[in-house]
């Protein structure tokens, strides 16, 4: 099998950033993720058709090799085969993102997605400029009862393990989640990890501000649009769920149908409810994984463990193209600033986050293909979030 220079370079990057993998595993994941970007699909057939002429190998041979990358060891041919343990890769994948992250705060979004009635996906992603990069996940059988709590806790522990190992100064970690996840146990766990929760709560919960004598229904604190309210106090009257010394934020945007009620451990002066809107970016990431990019909805897989391994290849491909898209956007911002001959006010840059026409995901794929045609290997550079905001506010 011939190996193009671009694929060899990408294989070296994957092997360096994920040292927990064996050489065949890192090469298999590199081939999968490289083929996904080339085919814009994660399906085995599409990746095979796209890569077969490039690698100079028959489709049947390549299809079998791709298939074996996702198999358990017992289903592979040979005596020294190993099963790819995806959970071992999560700390290294998170380290990879942290190493190229330039900023004082990083936001992790927790959310669940489904694939028809086949799979339920629990994912933790780093949100970034309208999209998200998966760094930990667990895929379960769909339409079955599962103890989601222990899976969420396991994913958080994997990521925290890497935080403790790093020696450089860490950005502040903010964890956001919607009302679908129970608040109390998750809030306590996030605080125990040394991170800061920003969790949306249901309006029928109760809260007692410091200085008040009784609990009140949470919806009482923001009754009309264009309202912002914050206070420290005790959340939830039931003793088993009670959270002491927390901050409740009530925010009702004038154009929104209903308010946000958010719980955090930050002080009211440093808590920003607008950070919660980044949770919607993980929805855009799910769209990129499905119909908007990797065509995850077309997979015929039925085994959650094999799907976990396929998601690792998709995470690598997503990290690569989002980084390339960020480079393109930053270069475009610099070009626009240099081309402006008259003073301008904040918000006039045409491709800022509020009016982005092309997502970082799509821009990254276009950049990847252009570099591939030019025989130029696209490298991963730091996510310069701080520099991006400085350019936006000039």
C-alpha cells in the first residue's frame, strides 16, 4: 500500500499526540480521519471509495483494513492484535486541545444526542467559535434504560486526570449543561474537580437568597422580558438535593420566549449568563457530525463499542478541520483590518461570530482540500481565541 506524504505526516501527528496508541492503531485512525475529510463522510463505503485510488490498493482490501481498525481483538486476524480502548485516549485528546489553546477560559459543554433508536451519545466537547470539538464521549444502545450518571462522572474524571498532570498554567474551566441532566450531583462533582459549573435549572425549582427567610419558586426571580437578576443563596429545598452558597442567575432576553435560570459557584460579579449560549454550539457540532459533515446518520453500525472507536476518528478529523477553519477566519480578520481605510466601530467585521456566513468546519474542509491539491500539509496551530477577540474589538 502506497502512503502519500500528507497521510504520512498526519499519521506522525496522531502518533505523537496520542502516545497511548500502538503503531497500527495510530495509522488506522489516521487513515480513517484522513479519508473522512477527503470523502466528507464517515461511512466505510465512502471512505473506501475516496482512499482506494489514492493509496493504490483494492477497495475490498482497504475495506477490510478499515473494518478491522474498529473490531475487538478477538475478531481480528492474528495473534498479537489489541483492542482500541477509546477512554484511554480522552486525556491525551484533551491535552492536545489544551496545548494549542490560547485563552484564559475554556468552556466544556455536556449534552446527549441520539441516532434514531440505535444509539444514545453522551458527549463532552470544547466549544469554540460556533462549533465544538468532542474530547470525551460514551455511546450506548438506544431506547434502553441506562445509568447515565456513572457514565457522565467517568467522562469528567478522564478529563480531570489530564488537568492534574499538566504543568503549565491552566485556563479557567467552565462546564455548561442543559436542564436534561440532573443538577445537584453534577454541580457537586464539577466543583470537586476544581471547575466551575454553569447549569441551567428548571423554573419550578426553589431558591432561598441570603437574607430571606423562606424558599421561593425560581421563576419568581425573572417574570418579565428584558430582566437580569442574580444573588447568592441556597438552591433546592429538598435536603438530598440542596446546594448551599451558590449563585442563581435569572436572565430573560427581550427577544426570547422564556428566561434562563442558571446555577453557578462563581460570585455574581464574575458570573456572565451569556456564556451559557455557547452550549448551543455543541448542537452545531452534532449537525457537523451528522448531515452537515461526517454523515454519521448514514452509518450501519449497531455495536456501541465500535461506534465509540469511529467517533475517535471523527474527533480527530473535527479537531483538524476546525483548527484550519480558525486559521482561515483569523487571516480574513487581519486582511479586513488592513484593508479598512476609515475608522470603524466594534462589530463591523463581516465574519465575526454573530454573522458568520461559513462555519469553521466548512472553511476548514475547504482549506484542507486546497492545501492537499497544492501538496502542502496543513498543520495544527494554536487556537488564538484571545487574539481573535482583540481583532474583533479594534
